[in-house]
C-alpha cells in the first residue's frame, strides 16, 4: 500500500469499475443491509462454541448489529415518509401556482373589459 494518500486514492480509483459495484447496486430485498445485519446477529447468537452463548450471556456485538439494523430501517421509513411529504408539497405548490395563473389571467381579462 502506498504511503502517500494521493497515490492510495489513485490506486483505489483504478481498481474500482462499474462492473465491480454492479452486484451491490442490484441487491434484492433479502440481501439488503438490514437483512444481512439481522442474519449475522442471529448467526452469532446460534454459534454454540461462543463463550457468551455457553454462559447464556447477551452477545453485545449481535445486539449492536440488531440495533444498527433497526436504526437503518427507521431512517429508511423516515426518508420515504419525507419523500412522500415533499412530493405532496410539490403537487400543492404546483396547484397553487396554476390557480394563481388562472386567477391572474381572469383578473386581467376582466380589467380589459
């Protein structure tokens, strides 16, 4: 690995191509980050050789994975709700603008009479 950050960045950028990230972009729902985090937490909790499992203690990393998955899911819901709200506001703004144009046109037409 190069010591100079510029060299490192250039080296990395040469290796990253669209073909490399296409599989990441085409994740199915069952392969989403939330699903993978929860799956990994479940796997950790079911490994019989783990000390925390043998002692019946909570697995703190599995708990963090679950917490991260829950937070990501919450943020996804908030984002989609915000997107819906913004879309509704945009439609309302367009309707208001259309109404304003129509009323202005009628007002100017009546003034001409």
